[in-house]
């Protein structure tokens, strides 16, 4: 967002901003944000810019304006030294609100309590903590509007940043305003706030404003050439304009700083010069304050006493205007902290951290004490390394994988014995992987590989590297790497070996491609050597065995084993089951896809619904979008396009809220079945761009399947053939199975009988092996399309209708009425054709399959009958998201219950309901229930 160059004066630590000159555009944006929040429309604003440019001053202005308007204001500030402490920033923001935790649903209250270390429990998903935070803020905003100020957001710990970004993307109607200030991040830093909008960047002041600020800030006369040099060095940065003159010496010789330094580094250099001019004890006191990120004045004074210093040593530091000590310790600017800490000699840093460790209560804050002790260590220190390992375990139990990795990494650095150092580095690498820090995980894996390692540790390094390869865009080597790891693990850890074999098979299906150890058949042949389960087989063990048979002996041989595996998934409850090695929940998505590959509609639907339900209950928003995408696909295949649209919309909204990589598979299949050509082509291009592999992976195959459906609906049969042929090439059995009937229909209509017969033979083999009504119905319909005998064709069509009707696959049932009607018309049986085409048109139009419905309408007109106009349904004016809210409310769920399910606040649900009522012309939930029975 463009911004003005009006003057914005920085302010000293602890002081009020005395003069805010200009920044009219920025002030207008902030005041508009507050006005919107006060009227019930929540919002977020991100202010970016270099250090000293005036971000904090703008936040201070927002605080004053909000307080005057009756807002409650809460704030937190990111501190670079706080990044090892999970949820530190979030706790700082929420601590004054924790008396409202009792109003939260129990899972949310528990998640927040565990995250803040208030109680023990299973590590919560970040986004369940996010939902709890959203509702905690919402409860606070019920009394009066709430402004949350987050300064130096670039230094928030990873967990807090993830949660606050989620909250920012999810607020809507809660009377909450979030205002972030952050510096620009480097290329190696992950910016979780990158797509929060609106945002603007503060830039330097223009020359006139810069001269005005310099005149106001420097009360001694300056020669013109010196003034011009300061203006040139400051480049319009307000803090630089005030600070550079205070530390410059030797003016007669010119004001010189190395040209390579950025403006923030120049400002930092002035702070360093000023601090170095203080007495040694005052410098040490500054260093103590810089080394402690909490700002706890009592802690600082205890550390001062540990070093035999006096409180009066603070007076020169305060007089220099570098910091202020009151109830809390505040630096004039964060650059003071970094300047003091970076300039300190290593022995002085260690001495400061040692004093802070002794001053920190081990019962109240053991992890911070351990961290200070670790920073005070010189060389190696096994006792401290053990304490760091315990801190990592506590942090991991609260859900802080990224923070735990930092503790473990430091523990490895302090470990004197090489084997112990390698073990801790390996654990740190796995923690970094779990936190999504893949580059750092690779570096720690390299550190661990220097060993010495035992066989299991070497295998775990190989497994980690394989998993990292799977996450890389070019991760075509992942199946082979996973396979190698599985083989190595076999004699060492049977359960982990079997899980890795299953992961390798899944990776081969997902990534696709050919070559040694890359194809699913290659992996499956190698997996024949997998060890037996160490205990009673779990559903995932059965799934591994079924896939091995399928890819080594063929679909027909593997079908019975696959059915047994899917029944094991359906029969077993997963609520209390671990997600770890061979845990069934971990492989629910693969099981759901496998059900589609077996044409098992009932099991596929049940597993998809259960997977979504479990992800909701656990607050696992990292896995929920994938579960919703799978459910959307199942609903499309069964003809429930409207509900599929609701589910796909929810998945897209959660993906946007969490900042995760989009998973538009459900949306893509839905768009194709609905006949939305532009949307299908756009999503298809996104999924297939750059793919030229001879064997496509799951994502590309799904895209080609969707394109085949689209073109069959539009009647572009040659294009449908090309897409279906490409989709059929995949090793991923769900895509290859559901593509087969599309290929038969397209090939018959395009006149390629040889291809149609080949696809039909494959489909009939799979249908016979599967034995489900869905499979047998599709096979009968395809036989009818290929058959040259009229009597036989009609028998196949009628059998197909019976099979599909009993299977509940209404989408394919309606399409069978369509192709049967088309065949009857070409046979000259217009009356019989009308009955089939009328049924096809009405069913397809009602479910929203508009391209197929239009095809049926054209055929119906060719028989001499015009299709009936479809009456407008009451809910047709609702968006997919509104329809989902409405359907849930129609079941009798409260706004709080609906909000918990959709990861929204109750106020947002109420806002959606007002829009829904207005569109439907109703005034009560009871009327909604009559219109939309759940």
C-alpha cells in the first residue's frame, strides 16, 4: 500500500509519543481499521519497514486512538532472544485475558493451557491453539472492542507466529483489530504474515520533512555540509535522523561510516558507540538487560547482585537515553539491545548469561534458566546438555517442535562425547523436520552423520533424508530413498521399517515417474522383504500387504487383501490411537484413496467422513484440508455436488487461514463434474504445469481425470480421450480406476473402438475383482457403450441402472440414464429415449452437473420434447460457505457448536446467519430448518 512521507517521530523507551507529524495516510488506515472493528467488522493490518522507520510510533498512535475510542488494548513484542521459547509471544499477548479461559470449550481450554505450560497433556495442534486464542479474544471483545498490537513480529517464536497468523486470517465479525509491525525478513526466513492484507510499507521521509525533523531533534547548530551529510546518511529514516548526530564525532573531518552498512546498521553503530562510552559496570548492566528478553526488572536486579554490582550502575545507562528501568526494562529501540549484545566480548556475554541463570527461579521458569546456563557455557558441558534435553522434552509436550529443536541443537553443541552429540543432533534434526524447517533439518542431519552412530541411528538419518527429499519439489528420488531406509530399518525396528515401506509405496504413487526404485511396482517388489509386524497387525499393516500384492501380482490378486485392509480400517476405532508408527489415522487418506481404487463407495465414504471428524476433534488443521479434499472427491463421485462444494470451500478457507499449500483436488473434480470449464482448465493448468513424466503422479493424474470428465460433459470427446489416456497411466490406483469408465465413453464417442475395448477389458477385470455395485454398474454401462448388439446393449444398460441405483452412486446413475437415452434415440425409439433423457436431465440439473445436464437437454430436444425448467431452489443464492453454515444450523447446532466445527468464532457464525436470513427472506432458525433439513 502506498504511504505518505510525512514526519513520524520516534519516541524514547517508556515515554509517550509527543509529536506525530504527518503520516496522514497511515493514520487514516489505522483509524479506519479501528472504526471497522468498533462497528463489528474485524480486521488486520501489517505495517512493514526497516528499523527506525516509525512502525512502533504508528502502533503507539493506534494505542492512543483505540483507548480514546473505548477499546481494550493488549500487546506483545517479539524479541530475538525469545525465539527458543514456544508460545512466548502469544502468552505475553493473552496473559491478561486468561481469566476468560473458562468460557472456552474444554478441548480449546486444554490446548491453550498445555501450550502455556499451565497443565500437562498431549501436545496440541497449533491451530487448535489458534482456535482457542480466537475465541479467547472474542470473549474479551464481547465487553468492548479489542485492539491487539504485535510489534517486531519478525522475532515472534515460530509457534506464536503461526497461531497469530491463523487468528488474523479467521477473524471476521468479532470487534477485533490486529495490528502487526515487522521488519522486512531475509530470504532465508519464513514469513507467516506474507499474505495478510491489507498491509503497507513505511518508507523514508522526503527531504523537507527530514530537514524539519533534524532541526527539531538536534538543538545545537549544524554546519550546512554536516547537515547535508547526516541527511544523506539517514536516507529519510526518522530514528537515524535523531541518533546519528548524537554519536558522531570528528565533524570537522566529515561524518564517515562505511558505505556498505544499511541504515539500520548505521543506527545500531551509533548505539554501540554510545554504550561503549559508559563505565564498565554500566556496560555490563546494559548487557544483562540485553541478554534477558523478558524485561523483568526484578530479575535484572537479582542478576546485578549476582555480579556484585549496584543498582546505581544503571544511572549512566538511563542518562544516556539507551534504556529505562521501571516496572519493566525497556530499551529506547530494539537496535540498542542488538547493538549492545553483538558488541560484547564473548567472556562478558557468558558472564551475563551465567548471572541471569543464577537469578532465574528453576521452579518457576526452568527452561529459561537452562537456556541462560547453556549460553554461559564455554566449550562442552554434559550436565547443561542434559538439562537442555529435558527442556526440549517439556517444550515438545506443549507442541513446540521448532523450539524443542533449538534446545536439542544447543544440547548437541555442548555434548562432549561424540556419540551423545550425534544422538542429540539427530533428535534435533527430526524435530526441525516436524516443525517444517527442512533446510535446518538437513544441516543437523549432516552434523549427526559425523557420528559415531549405531545402525539404527544411521537408518534414521537415511529415513530423515528421504522424508526431506519427499518434501522437495524435485523429490523424485524420495521413493527410492525411502525404500533404502526401509530395507536398512528392517532388522532394527520392524514397525518403523513397515511404515517406511508404506511411505515409499505412497510416495511412488503420489510422485509418479519411472526408473530404478521409483515406480510403485518396483517399490512393491522390494517391499516383499518387509519384516512381519512385531505384534498383532494394525490396519496399516494390512494396507501395506494389500498394496504389495496389488502391485506385484496384479489388481485381481490384490483386491481381496485390499478389501480386508479397508474393512480393518472401518472396523477399528482410531480416537485413542497414536498417530505414530503404523498408526491408522496417519494412513486414513491412503485408505480412502484405496477405497476409490476398489470402487468401494460405502467404505470410502465412511473413512472420508471419519477422517474429517477425527481431524476436527483433534484440531488438526494441518491434516484437515487434505481430509476435506478427499471427502469432497467422494461426495462428487456419489453425485452430492452441493455438499462437495461446501466441503471444498471449507478446505480452501482453512488452507488460506493456516497459510498451507493449497490442495484443490476436491475443487478440481467438482468443477469438472459441474461443467465449469474456465475453472477446471485453470486448476488443471496449476496441477500439471511442468509435468512431462512418462508415469504421472497422483496430483497430475487427478487433474487429467477431471479434464476427461469436463470434456465428456461438454461433448469434446477427442479431448476427453487424450486426458483420460494420460490419467490412466498413473500408478495411483484410485485415479486409474475412476478414469476407466471416462476413457471407455470418450473412446466410443470418438470412434476409437480398439482403445474402448482395451479400456473395457481392464474395467471389467477390476469390476469382477472388486465385486461392488459401483464397479459392476460401471462395467455394465461400459459394455453397453461398446456393444454392437442392440439386445445385448439394452440388457447391459438396464443392468447398469439396477447396479448403480443400489450402490447409491447417483452421479453415475444419472449419467447412465443419459447414455442409455442417447442410445435409444439413435435406435429410433424416441418415446423410450425421452423417459431416460428426462430422468437424466432432471437429476443432473438438480445435482448441479450442468454440462451433462445440457447434453441431456440437447438430446431431449432432438426427440421433440423441451426439458422442464428447473425451479429456483431457496438456497441457490447462498455461497458454498453460507450453505454449509446454514445446513449445520438447520441440524439444531448452536452458533458456538458450528463455530467450533468450522474453526470460526460464534460472532462470525452469527454474521453469516444474518446474511443467510436476508438472502432467504426468513427470520428464524426454525424456518431455516424447514428449508434446509440437515
